[in-house]
């Protein structure tokens, strides 16, 4: 079982954030490993995502259904996907809140049940990977929203994906490795020197698995 909960502040109005999190073209760019995401019905999406958790990597095909949609405040999300690494099924909530300074706070929470090879990796690595992928997705989304807001402020038409390229598999894996090491340091209180060695080892393992099983 994977559980996530947190918040993220966007330096943008609530409507801009709301429009971005419902745009399949934007989400394909910001979700690490996303290969395709399209709207197939009202509040229903289908997609393909390539996920790596430690030594386990593979492509998932899944569907996402949005319920309790309350524009521009939030929604409830249900998702399921399956592929060679296993099966995942989960649900979560997204809630947007306007701050007094014009920024928007996103509150998110959710949980997912994993089965198959991906569930055998280990809870600590799964949790660290989930947090890392969430952080990367939110930071990528923030960059797109900021570019759109700048274009609108300048009186220009904002392109769908301004100034942002989807991260490569290697970039995503490297960021995950860094976050895994941070979690190990925080929980184990090892020295910074040891942390650097652990980081290099994790990156080497991830890249090796990518070369062998891509």
C-alpha cells in the first residue's frame, strides 16, 4: 500500500492551475514516464506510462476517472493500471485553495494498492519513489503554469507546452535516486560522505538496469 499526502503552492491564480491539471497535453509532459494521456470521455482519461521502481521497470496501461468534480476547486480521482510489472489500483483527492496573495495551494492525498513484481521491491523504496515522482510532476507542472501566466501577462497566446520538455528516463531515474538517498540519510542519519557514495551506487544500479532492460 502506498499513501501520499501533501501540498504545493503555485505562484499563479486558481483558474490557471485548474485548467492545467485537466489538460491531457500538459499532464503528458509533466508526469514522469508518461508516454500518452488522452481524454476518452467526460472526466475519463486513458494513458500509457513507463514506471521504474528500483530494478523493476515496465509500461502500464491505465484509466483515470474523475468524480465529485467541483470547478475550479478540486475532484476525486480513481485510477487503475496494469502491465508487465504488475497491477496498481488507487484513489485520491485534489483540492485547490486560493491564497490571499494571489497564489494557489494544491492539497493532495491518495493511496494505491500494488501487486505483482512491483510490489516485491520493498515498502521504503516504493514510498520514496512515489514521493519523488510526485515532487517531479508538481515542479514540472509549476514550470508550465508559470510560462503560461507570463505569456498571458504579456498579452500573448500561451502555447500548450511553453518552454518545458518532458524529462528523459535517465533524468527521472536520477532524481528518484537522489530522493531515495535523502530519505535514507534522514531516517538513518548517515554522514554526507556516505550519502554521496550511496547516491552514486544507486544511480549506477538504475542506469545499469535501464541499459539491460530498456
